[in-house]
C-alpha cells in the first residue's frame, strides 16, 4: 500500500539507508528496516515472521538484524539472528529499543532510527568484523508491507 511508503519522506529514507550502508562498511552483519501500518499481535512475534519472510536467517553467519516498525500501532521490535544473539550483551537489544522508543516519542524518527542502526553496527563490528571476502547478502533498502 502507498500509505506505508509515505511513513518516511525521501529525505528520511536517505538518512536511514545511508546509516545502514555506513554501519555495514565495518561489519559482515546485515541490517534491514521493515515498516508496516499496523501490528495486531505481539510486535516481536510479527518481526520474527518478517525476518523469516525476508530470508534474513539465511545469512552465512546468522548475523542479520531487523528493525521492525508498525507505525499506526506504535509498536516496534528488533530481531537478530542466532549468531548475533549468542555474542551481544544480554541487555543490548533492550537498550537500543528503549532509546529508539524515546527518539520516536520526541519526533526524531529517522534520526533516531539511524542512530540505533549506527549503534548496532558498532557492536556488530566487534563480533563480526568486515572481511575482504564479505558480500552484501541482503539489500540495503527499507521494506514495506505490500
């Protein structure tokens, strides 16, 4: 639907996509953003379903991260592959999610999301540093529910 695609302005999309590209320069980790208008159930469960629908579990090192946003329902979730969850600190995702929620409440949607992506990329580069044979396994785009 077109409505979901209007959630971010073209300028906001550029900010977010640039953050993804910058974060991925120093890590083999893969970052994606998915936007939907609504989420009727638990946002984490929905994010896991989207993670699999986007085939994010298939990265070589299971090191993909999905930022899921259901803007009309005011819900979000962050889902990461097993490879990442096995190594990041226990409260890492809660910290990023809480900061992101605060940025959204302050009206800083694109900048807040770009900051969360940057923080995630910094953490990922410690555990999954970029290697010369790395390939970009997932598109650096924002996906929207069709």
